[in-house]
C-alpha cells in the first residue's frame, strides 16, 4: 500500500477502536420516575402502588 492509504487505514482503525470503547452504559443515565410514588422503573399509568377501581 502507499503511504496515503496506510495513514487512512490507521485513522479508520483508531475510529473503530474509539467506537468500540465508547458504548453507552444505560445504568449511568438517570431513570424516569413515577409521578405518583417517585420510584424509578415504571410510569404513573402502571404504578403498582395505585389500586384501580
């Protein structure tokens, strides 16, 4: 390969490595909370603490 193609290939490899290392960890994002009881993991419509009539 020519020098130009080698440099481009190195840049592509670096970008691919960065993408593999930059996965989003969803556990670090704040979760939405229920408006009724304030606990994360469910919404107001499906709140287990509310009895339906």
